C-alpha cells in the first residue's frame, strides 16, 4: 500500500469520528517540518477560518510558543465569526 492510500485511510477514519458532530465545524491542524497550520472547516468542506504560522511572523520563537500563537489567533478569528465550539 502506498503513502497516498494510507493518508486517505487516516482522513476517512478521522472524519468518521467527527461525522457524528454535524452541528459543529471541525478543526484541522497540520504541522509540517517548518510551519503549523490550522483551519476551521464546515460540514460541506468549506474553510471558514484559516491561520498559518507564516502569517503571524513568529520567527525565532520556540515551536511551542509558535503553536500557542496559532491557537490563540484561530480562536480570535473563530469568535469573530461567531463559532463557539468545534470538533477536533
């Protein structure tokens, strides 16, 4: 089995778990070797809010501090769009 199929299996598995929570959008977090990305996605798959570490210009800090900044920024944007609860 190649890596693409494994990735699709993981996506399907995680989306099955959050499918029961249709009233809340889901929070998707991706961490590459360089940056951290976070998105809030509705049931149809549209991105409502998205933040990346590149936008915040948090260079020179520890990775945990950069992750906290991304988390606080996604929370601010979500509250501005009146999103109070998400499925992780």
